[in-house]
């Protein structure tokens, strides 16, 4: 009898956990991590015209490989090892600059830089 009660209790706890996790609202533009695949939902489309308005260090948007990033906080934090080089890409499709670093080593950024970059994603470049 006691064993049966314990089984019922465990079942109720699992069922409640499932109900709570399934009821969580999905935020717009958020990343669902279905490890190892990351799925973007409702990603915002941003035109190059809009990107071009953010061409200063204080408001710096970069388009890289079809994705748009607002790297202003990264610049403000003075965290970029390549210092001012990043400013050259503000308000532009900076794919080539970012991948070839003509003013520096002329090599692509590291995987660490790519992970950092993903934190500043704000939407997809509109066609
Ligand atoms: C137009 C955009 C950018 C340009 C032109 C640029 C350029 C550079 C340059 C010249 C260096 C010095 C090292 C070298 O020459 O190899 C560097 C290093 C670095 N940059 Fe950038 N950068 C840009 C954007 C970014 C962004 C958006 C991030 C991350 C949010 C980033 C993260 C890093 C990191 C972590 C390093 C250290 C070396 C490495 O890990 O590859 N950069 N960058």
C-alpha cells in the first residue's frame, strides 16, 4: 500500500513538471536550444537600409553572413582585441571585413569570436 502511494506521488510530480514546462511562453526572436541543434523562431527581418542607420560606435550594427548584430555593447565595453578595427564595419554588410581582417592578420575570426558574436544577434538581413 505504501509502495503504491509512493509510485502515485512520483507520477504526480512528473506530470506537474511536464505541465509547467509545456506552458512556458516562447519569446519572440528567442533561441530554443534543442541540443545540439539551435532553432531560430520568428526571427526578425532587418533591411540593409536599417543597418546603415547604425553606423557609429555608439550604435553599431553589423550584417555578417545574412545575420544582423548590434555590437554596440561589445564596443562600449572596450572588449574587442582588434580595438577600433570593428568600427569600420558599423552600418555595413561587414561579412568580408569580419572574415578577412585586412587591417590585421588577414585571417578569419576564431570560434571564440563567433560564439561572442552570436550573443549580439538581433535578426536576419532582409533579401
Ligand atoms: C568589421 C568587424 C570586425 C573587424 C574588422 C575585426 C577585426 C579584428 C582584428 C584586426 C583583430 C586583431 C587580431 C588579428 O588581426 O588577427 C580582431 C581580433 C578579435 N576580434 Fe574582431 N573584428 C571585427 C568584429 C568582431 C566582432 C563583432 C567580435 C565579437 C563580438 C570580434 C571578436 C574578436 C576577437 C575575440 C578577437 C581576438 C582574436 C580572435 O579570437 O580571432 N571581432 N578583430
